[in-house]
């Protein structure tokens, strides 16, 4: 038989355990509907980031929230999805981190793609979960966004169509697709290619028709966009990660009760590790898949020379924002 003292003690213990757990919201109420749009296909880490966020959020808000994911450019390009989240047309967007400075004017996220600054996936993980990274995400607030997650969706390498790139001189003059943002223009001009700004969805056709000679790309995009069909020379350079950021419309976020806001932020952080693990595995396992599809994989014999060509850009970009400078200092430490 339970005594009153035992009931009180049991209840107190349960309450203590509940407080120690991540926030889980329960109770009746209207389901909170959210649309999360992105441009990646279902095997791409960008989609996995969205799926992991959805899973973590719905775990914390059981029965309270319904996150609908729209992948594969269903609702627009990377840039269009980001603009929709800022406008509030969609509640959430997942898109390339390099586009945030371009669209919002907030430069901090450039830090993640400074050439050869981030060494590998483990290094990225430490930086992405640091207080400096959180400051960079919080800096999106004036642009009308709540930054929730930043993750690596694949280290970038170099794909060429006509012939392999194995030394620095092989880069010279190659018409190479880049995202037309100032940082990428500066990096690839320094390397010596002829940069061509082109939308992500146009890369396959441009390689196939020889409009471009090459593209700097990751393994996930090689597989997801079937670029292995039109490009057979893949050079491992790992020049920078391709960071993906999930962000929420600020007004929508602030319209939610405090406990829901806490759950949203927790879900963003909690979804990072699983996404990174998927990305890392796909990058390394995917190289074997590419080989089986006839892609030849090379190492760049003068990788140190490539690093020296772009090294001045790290110091130059560090001066553009105190947040970038702080991030660089942490990365180099």
C-alpha cells in the first residue's frame, strides 16, 4: 500500500526527471503547421538535414506540430526558398549557407567557406556547435530569420569533363561553374579558372553541352544530380565544406509560445550530429560508388600550391566582419 509520503516522494522524483529531459510539449491545441522547402533531392544531406530537424521537432512537440518538407526544388531554387522564408510565405528554408550573406547582407556565414580553413568533418562539427557559430546564426535576426542549424553537406572537390586536373596548371582557363557570390569569385579567380555563375539545376546540361568545362562540387551532388554521367574526372581537393543552414521566419517564430520556441531551437541543434554523420559516410562511401560508375578519382599533386594561392583571402575576409574574424581565430586555434 502506498503511503502519502511515498506518493509525494515518487511525484517529486518524476518531476525532477522531467525537468532534466529536453523539452517535450504536450497538451491539446491547434496543430502548428510548418512548410520547410529546400532544393536538394532525397539522397542529398540537405534533405537529411530537413528530415532530422522534422524528427527532432516532432519528438519534442508530439501531436502539436506538422512539418511538411518540400524537397527537390518543388517550391523553388535555393535562393527562392530563402527569400520565401524571409517573406513568411514558407515558415522554414534549408539552403546553402553561402547564399545567406548574398540575400540578407549579413556576412557571418561566409566564414564556413573560407578556403582550407575547416579541415574535415570532425573539425566542422566542433565549430558548428560552438558559441561563435551560434552568434553567426543569431546575426540573421535583423534579416527576419532565426538561424536554427548549420551543418556540412559535403566537402567540395573538382569535377572536369575533358581531361583530369592533377596539377595547378590544369586549372588555368577552365570554364568552371561557381555560385556567383563575391567569396567564390575571389577564390576561383585566385586558383586560375574562368568562373561561370550558373544555377545549380543547370549544371548537368551545361556540362553535357560543354558550355562549361568543370564544376566545383561534392560527392552528394555528383550522385544526387547524376553528374557522373557527364563528368568522369573527379579531383579530391576538399577546398571548403558546403554548409547548409536551416532558418525560420522570425515573425512566425516569435508568434509561438516560449516553450515551443525552445523546442524549435533544441531541434535545430539536435539534428546537426545525425546529418553530419550521414554526410561524412556518403562522402567516403560515395567515392566507391562513383568509381563503379566509371568516374576516375585523382589527387591534386600541388594541393599546397593551391592553398597558398587562396590563403590571403582568409585574412581579407576576416576584416569584413568581427564574427568572421572570431570564427577564423577559433578554427585556427
